[in-house]
C-alpha cells in the first residue's frame, strides 16, 4: 500500500481489505502504525464514536514517537484549535460560533461570484484548444473563492495561491516547505484579523469576529485557526472534487453525454445526483482525518488499544457492496447514495455546501462551454498526488475545440489571475 501504483487505483486493495481484514493495522509511510477501517458500517460507526478523539494529544506517547500526525507546522504556528483537532465540549462551542458566520445563506449568496470566477478561468484558456484542468482551473477556482469569502484583499490572493500550492504538493515534496507556508499563512491571518477588527466588512472573517453565543466570542487565535482550516480543508477537497469528477466523466462518455443532454434541456436534477455520485465513486478525501482511541474499543471484531490512531478509509467504505448496489459502477442517477465523502456525525464537513456549489458550477460550466472536452493523455500516464488523506490528480491534460471567451461585463477587465477587477 501507499506506493505510486497503489495511488493510481487503490480500489482493488480496498476491496480485499473489506473482505479479509476490514479493520487492519498497518505501518504508514511516516512510520506511524494505524488501524484502517474499510467497511461502510464500521466506518459510519467510527466516524460518530466519541470514544475516538480528534485531539492529537490523545495519541499514545509510544506511538507518537514513531512519527508525526496532523498538518505539518500547525502546532508551531499555534493553529491547533480548529474543528478537526478538538472534541466536545470545545468542539460544540466552536462549531456553534463558526456556524453563525458560515451560514447556508452566505454560501447561497456567493453563487454568482463562483459562476463569475468559473467563467473567467475558462476564458483564460478556452481559445487555446488545450489546458491542464488542475493547474488552470480546478486549483485556482476554490482558492480565489475561499479568499473572496474570507475577505482576503485581491492584491494578497496570489500569496495565498502560492502558499496553498506548497501545501497541496506536500505529498511529493519536503514537509518543511509546508510548515513554512503554514507559518506564513498564520502570520498573514493574524494581521488580517487585526485589520478586520478595526473595519468589519461583509466577509467570513468579519463574521467570525462578530460571532457570539451567550456572551462568548471566538478568541483571536481561534478565529485565525478557523480561517486557516476553512482554507486548508476547503480548497484541496474542491480541487479534487472538480479534478476527479471531470476525469471520471471523461472516462465514462455515456454518463457525460447523459448529463450534457440534461443540462442542455435545462434539467439540473441529474447534476445534483451526479455530483453526489462523483463524491462516492472517486471522492476527494480518501481517508478521514486522524482519530485516536481514548479507551480500549472493539471495532469490526478488532480490539483497539487506548491511544492507537484510527483512519477511516472513506474511499473503501463508499465502494462497499454491502451498502451500494454495483459500487464500482458510475451511475449519475443513483438515488440511494448516503456516501461518507464529507464524513458523518459531529465532524461532518462544515464547508460541504460551498464545495458542492463549486463542484456543480465548475462541472456544468465546463460541459456547457467545452462540449467536446477529451483527455489529452493516456490514463496510465496520469499521476496522483502522494499523501495520506486526500486523493487527487497532479495534472489533468485535456483538449477541446477552441472557443471564444465570453464577453467581459461592462466596467470589468480581465485579470491574468482569473479574477475580475471592477
């Protein structure tokens, strides 16, 4: 496991584990030994089991000595107090406060901006007849979107793109570079929060500062940690949703044609079920983030000791034939689709509505504007990024019939970074 060959197609190995060793202890590339949970029923149980802590401090000392867990640099940058690393009651308090700022209404109001960013990025390459959809489309779209939502000024957003680029490449490069990027981001966010306190706006960071519950507010460090994890957890999952999803459609032309026909007829119901199926079939998060047993527990017939790390393999659970009919078949119309792509229980992904909005907008706009989109490389030649948690392509080269950019709205000019300037 965890070789480049495995990364290209992990599903046969996961099928074997589901059948023979559904809860399996293995040594990870970092040296840490962890339990992998691969069956849907066990995975769903583990994701909701509060005896499995999210706090890395619960990692036993002996196990911790074998290797680090978590995001490189977050501890030294004082960014540990975010929703992925804490348990109730602190998790309950922070999630309630953050939910007051990161509301469904805020996401819905952001839809026009996502459409604008999507069209502008396509405008930048549509006349060339070819593109790398990861670097030119799937990667910049969620970065600029979350920066806009957080309230990062346009002139600073390229710095965020550089820092995020380092983090997304960490599986194939030195982790020290990731830690440096995390520290730079932390320093920037602390300064931005200071500025926002003096001049609150209608953005997510201002909303985090305003958020209160029974007189409680987020501390400045909590606000910085939450802004950081919304960016860190929010952008790469969407990069992979768009990249993996588009790749799956290109590999299944009959499903792609079915979706294009529905969209041309003005029917977006297949788009809605289709994005859920893409999340299940080859989702952006391969393994859920770290959990640690707070006491001896039994899971899938295996005894897990206190302090042991547990990793729920979402990619395996979402292909479990005990839960999904024909799980290795891509069916955009699948209805009974309670996949675990964004988790389950109290740690269900807070940013899932934004990711779904970006995924639906990106995929539908690509199919509308570049209807004959096709792969420009053999599938065997494509490489997947290394790493433990996320699953995504390094590149996605495509070809298409060149098309004219859509007209720039009056009063706006196109910028090379894919944003509009008014």
